[in-house]
């Protein structure tokens, strides 16, 4: 996890590269949402909601990338989507 100073430096870097304060703020907002989703997924997995080995194996056969990064329910839904096509 980044320190407050690292986040400030990152924000300044984004603003400098984009040259637009409101756009930089939107980019940082999206980055924050991505980080929160990552934390939520990690929390779910820690709670025992990891996909089964059987699910992971089947998902790989279907061509799903990184099946271990999904929760059990998410992977089940992803598999269902592909099988229904």
C-alpha cells in the first residue's frame, strides 16, 4: 500500500502528464475504485469464497484467463456465460 506522500506524488505526476486537473482527478477516482475492488476481492477470498480446483480447471479449458482471480460465484457466472454462447 502506498504512503500518503507516495499518493500525493502519484497524483501530481498524473496531473502533470495529463495537463488537466479535472481529468487527473477523474483518473485518480478510477484508480481508487480499482484498488477498492481489488481489496474487496481479496477479502472475499479470505472469507473462503475461492473457486474450486474443478471450477478453475474447467474455466481454463474454456479459455478464461486467470480463473483463480475470481470468487467462486463470479467464476461460476463467467463459466455459465461462456457455456450459454
